[in-house]
C-alpha cells in the first residue's frame, strides 16, 4: 500500500514536471501567452496635466481592463522628454514598461545629444492621437489676433517671453517655428512642464505659448487664457471661432501635435502586437473617441509598422525645419 502511494506520488510529480515544462515551452514559443504577468507601467516623460498624461490615463484604464492587469502612469519629466524616454529605452523589453510621448520624440534628435537612438531603441506600439497646438496669450495682454501679437513683438524685440514645457519639447519647437515664420525676436523660457508654463502665462509672467489643446481649451473657455490661433492647417471644431495661424497672415504655417506609445526595441513582436490590438481597440471605443475629440484631439490608431515608418519620416522633417531655423543639437 505504501509502495502504491509512493508510485502515485512519483507519477503526480512527473506529470507536474511535464505540464510545467510544456507550459514553459508554450510560453517560449509564444511570449504573449502569459502577458501581462504584472501591472504595466506607462512612462510619461512630462509632468501631470499635459496632453500625453491626460490621454495615457484615459487609454490606460480601459486597456488595463482588457489585458487583465492595471496600467500605471509614471510621470518622469525633464530634458524635453529625454529622462523618461531613456528609462524606457533601457528597460527590460518584456512589454511591462512602455513610453507615451508627444512629438518631442521626433524633435529630440534635432535639439539635443541623446543617450539613446530614437529610431533604433524603441518599437512602435500605436499612434494614439493627432492634435494641434493653440497659440495663447494672457488675457491682460493687448493683442487679440495673431497679427496684433506679431506687431507687438516687432515693436518690442527681445522683450516678450515664449513659454515652453521644456527645451526640446513639442511646445518649444512649435513656438520656435512660429517665431521663425513670424520673423519676431522673443526670449524662450523653458518650464518643467505644461502646467507650470500655463500658470505663468495666465499670470502674464510670460506672454505667448503654443499650448496643447487638451490642457488649454478649458482655460480658454473660462477666460483664463486668450486663444489667437491653432497650428493646424484648418480650424478645429472644438474652438471653431479661433482661426488657424495659416489664415492669420502666415500662409502655409502648420505644426501638428501627436502622441504615440512605444516599447523598448527588443520587445517580442508577439507582445507588441498584443499591446497594439488592445490599445487600438480602446482608441476605437465611441466614448473614448468622444472624450478625446472634446479636448481637440483626433484618435489615430495605427499598426506598429505604420508608427515606426511615421517616426522616421517625422525625424527627417523636423531636422529640415531645425536647419532652417538654425537649431542644432546641444
């Protein structure tokens, strides 16, 4: 009887080993089979309250429900997105650490010497949204149109301040492009993030800011900021009475804001595809689309390959603009 019990125990142990080995082999064959095995961290390389932060939290909640694990937003601001981006570039490529970033991702190589390669050290998951920047000024400032602002800046060269959410950020480059197109001389004042820049422009400590729509539209409606123009080619429905900068004396002006989600470059393709599937499903949900459009953003889900191709093209476009404006990596 004891021998039979021992044999049964041995058979059970052997079966367990076989099943365990089979599960391990299955997971090795398909890395996405057991993914995610713990909460996913989305690093947002900017302070809370900005466009990437707002939309990452919106998307993360729904995607986490679909994936069966919590998605946590981790704000790591600084150096125009470089600090947070480096964390993801150097992270374990298992899909549990992602990057949610704006157009600063493509701007970085043109404005600073990076400790990573924007094209080679990240794998695109999906584009999240397209949007425009909003040229805003303090309500206390006299100009009520783009042309009036340009006239004021030209009458006071070097005396008006251009705010940004950090050197090399999308807001910085959008502001530089406006400065270059308008032919004005303003002083760049980089802030730690969008909320800090917004606070100082409302207080008239800085005079112009190319702000993301998502964070600035409510303040414009409350009368705490004055909107002069949008950076897109045409007006946006969320602020239909605000003209495009291109129709305000600067024909052809356009500088788009966008946001996308990336993983470390060596993340298994099966995991990249699984993340793409679940996140793009979220971006197609009617309630998510409604929320994003109310903040002036257009959901823009893509395949990983489409995003990677877009980034390469965008880096080249920004580099040409930087050369035109005399900007070099520092």
